[in-house]
């Protein structure tokens, strides 16, 4: 390979090493927890291998 090609690959790798963490800093994320301590509805999460199901009762107070 030519030296110019090797230098181009090295500079590209260095740019990715710097750019990817910088992009990760700018991506918005949720910092606070909005979960409720108590809830009037009963909900169950069942996990079957790769899939998860949310089970909600058919009849409730409403």
C-alpha cells in the first residue's frame, strides 16, 4: 500500500475515535426517574425468551 493511503486510514481511525464519543455526549438522554411509587392498576411483565409481554387485567375498578 502507498504511504498516503496508510496515512489516510490512520487519520480516519483517529477521527472516529474522537468523533464517536463526542457524538455520544451530545445525544439527549433521560436523567430523571419519573416512575410512580404506587399505582392503582396491576400490571405484570412476562418474559418468554427474547420477547416480553405486558399483562393487564381485563376488569378493573374503572
